[in-house]
């Protein structure tokens, strides 16, 4: 095996379920505790010895490339493969087959994965596997591919997004694979093709060695806003610390950035993330939330289980609960926002009440009404 371990990160998806957060940014750049989601995957790969990386990209590729660059800041070499049309998870890999001449890793760039990929590779080699799938456990596996294994951890059964009555396992495909180059022969040229729907079932049919390994570390699918918040809080719980501030009540693990001002009388309940250049006014409660750079929060505001992205302003006596406020929003005084997503550069007028809203356009006649 060569010293130059290679990996492919799949980062071409458009993130439909996270709209409007993905209207102006590719899903792999959605922030998780202050870092782009894809950053965690890249660092896990580099730590595992994979320093030659191809990123497959399509949607808003220019923004992704500008953020990641050539890989030098990660101690890696990063190249890019462009998809004019979606090719599927396996079809995207087939496009870069000439680059993959030895055992390689495929990883999804739009999930939080801060794991030991080096251990996954070692396991793959020890088993002399054709393919090894990283696995994790979830309480509801119906949105994922599930596996059944024998006593030696060889995968003998696989089902993609089963209905509840079809569930036979809570072990799911974590979207990270170690593969031998021979797997590429199973993928047709210039065809929409998927690992879960086509490649893995064919590997099972041909009785090739497909193994599964439980992963350790932080892993979370980021398909919905609540997943995004929980991923961020997972990271803060691990990387944050107890914080003491004068005349500010704090509890739990917290991360606070540079040049951030927090007035007396504020209460912060962790895990909580507060970025750079943030101003938090007196009487505010921040409870299990993420506040990103250059946000201004006026007095007596309650922010609970929510994300406030860069540059937004939250007005006096407003309540934000289980919601995401995107970049550069103006939330005026005495606004209540519950279980909603507010898109970039939106203004929500004084005294508005929004519940289960998904706003990409300014709300009309919203005083006292629910808006969708």
C-alpha cells in the first residue's frame, strides 16, 4: 500500500431540507460551532493519514472552493471534481476513478464526522475487506440505510430508508466507506449511480467482503435545522469549558470568541457557542444556542435551542425558540419566533409572532399572526 493515502469527499448536494440556509451557501459550508461542516471531515481524514483529497462539487462550487482552498491550511492537497449534473454518490466517484489506484476512503462532506478514520482503515485491512462501512446507532433508522451483520461483523443484509415495519436494526450507514479499487468496476460510466441503492446490494449479491465497524467520536447527520443545532452543541460539549464572567450567570460548557461583550445580568446555559464581535445586552438569556459572529442582541431577549447566524440583530424583549435566524437579519422589538427558519437578510417587524415558518420573503401583515 502506498504512503499517499487518498480520499474523496462528496460535497455536491444542494441541501433541500435545510433551505433557506442553503439558498446562498453549499450545505458543506453550514457552520457547526464556528467551523464549516466539511472542516470536521477534512481534519478527520488528514489525522487518519489521508492527505490527497478530491472534493466532488456542483452546487455553489465557487464558494466551497474559496472556503477550503488547495488544502495547504490542513496539511493536505485538495483537488476538485465538478458535476454539471448530479451523478449520485457512486457516479461521482466513478468520475475520479483514475485518481484511485489503491485503497481509498469515501466520505460525505455534509455531515458532522469527527472520528478516527485511521482506525477504520486498519480494521478494513485486518479483515481483508473489499468494502468497509462506518456504522453508528440511531433511535429512528427510517431515514438511513440500515445493516445486519453476522458475528464477525460481515454485513449480510442491507436496506435503504426502511419503513418502520421493515426495520431489522438500529445500526446505520454513517456515510464513510473504505474501499478497494475493484469496487469501481461495479459502477457504470456516465450513469446516475448510488452506493446505498446499487453498489452495496451488488457487493452483497456477489458475496464480496463487505464489513461494518462502529465508529467512535462525534457523528451526526445534518439534514434538518434541529440536527444542525445538536451537532453544534455536541462539539461545544466536548471542546467548550466552564466560563466565569463578572455579574453574568453561566452554567455548563461554553465557547466564547474574541472581542465579544456580555453585559451584566445576562444568563448563559450551556452547551452554548458565542462567536467573535458579539454584543449581548443585559437581561438576555441564551440557553443551549449558537450565536455567530457580529450578532447584536438587545435587552431582555430569550434565545433557546436556536441558532443566530452572522450579522443579525435581535430586538428588545424578543423570544427565539427552536429556530434558525440566518445572516444579516433584523428581528425587531417584541418578536416571537418559534420552530422557524428565517432566511438571509430578512426583516421581521415589531410585535410579530411566527411559528412553524420558513421565510425567504418578507412576511406581510404579520402582526400577531403566524406566517409560513
